[in-house]
C-alpha cells in the first residue's frame, strides 16, 4: 500500500479541464510502478519512446539511495495511462526501491505533447548551482572518469547523471585541481580530456604526471622520439588543421603517449592505433 499526502487547491473558478484532476505527494512502490508500466504495454503511444540508458541511470541512483524528492511529478491521464515518469517508474520497479513524488492523476491525454519540451538541465548547470569553477569542463571530465571506471566504450555517448556526478566529485575532489592545472591546454585541445587524464595519470604516478604535463605545455627539453613531443606535435597539428576532432580520439592519443613514456618507448609520431568503438585503453 503506497502512502500519500493529498494537496487540496481551492479556487472559485476552476477551469473545466481541471475537473477530476487530483494532486498528491505519494510514495510509489515497486508493485504500483509495475502496475502503471503494464498499462503502457497495452498502448505505447500514450508515452514517448522508452530510453533504457535513461532508466538505468535512474536505477543506479535509486539503488545507491541517492534519489531525491525534487517536486518533479508522475502524471497519469484520465484513462489511467502514465504520460510522464515512465523512466522513474521502471527504475523503481527494477531497483525494488520505493520513491516519493508529486502524483498528478486525471490529466487530459492530449496534454502529453506539452511535456518535456523545455531545455533540459545539464550536469554543468548542476555544478554551477554549487558554485564550481569551470563547470562545463569539470562536468565533462567527471563524465570521462565515470566512463573509464564503468568500462564504457569510446563510442558510448551515455553520460553520468547529476547525482552520480556529485558523488564522484565528492570522492575525487582532485579533479578540480586538474581542471586548473590543464587550463593552458584549453586553446590547443579538449580541456576536459586533458583534465581527466591529468587526474587519472596522477593516481598512477603523480611525479611522472607532473613532468608529463609540464613538458606537454611548455615543450622544453623534449628530444626526438619523446612520446610527449609526439603528442604535442599531434595536438598542434590537429589544431592547425581546424578539423573537428572527437574527444574519444584525443583520449586515445593522451593515453598512448602516457603509456609509451611509462614504458620507456621512443616514437616518431603518434596515431590513435585504436578503434574508437572499443574500450578506453588501460592506463599503465
């Protein structure tokens, strides 16, 4: 049995289209979530296409007990079909975790075309609310951290959700310093990739990391055959070409140069040598 707190709105001239509409703050149980989802199976046109990656992201948040009540609603039309909240309902059912939400029942079925039409909040917006510096770069760097740690492929365009992002930043506060340390590379390559690599390489060997990035930034003391010189030349070459370069390609270049330096290898040039549809290369 779900628990609820009913909100009663009194107005002398309620519009006709609100007749029969109820608004509650309600606890959705996994059993009730499944019941609502089963209704959609009889007429999938009642809601937008199901996006499994979105639902799985919410599932991870619920399983980690990070899901927060934020006033966002689950909306049921007057025919009993959920027209808003299917991904949260699926995550509730799969995680076997109840959640509290604003529950709106009895809405005109045609109102579904007006839902989710505004701009979505980005992770960088969430970091800006928290007064983080260079929020866009930091959000992208955290996303690369998440992708590497979760074993996502280079071609995976999925992203960490806001709650997971904040938890990762709390666990890895050094990412902030890495964003600042790699600021000189912002005009040369993807700043977020450089920042994530700076942080990740530092977890392996902080001294070697510092030397790697200092040489990459100023170019001093680099001899022919140096992997750092090869990376620097490649980054500047791509910058001069003015062609679009995917983040994933730059990730591979950074990791290959780092691994080559760690292994004492000499290289003439640096190519990706790695399928951009495969896993992110392992950092040595």
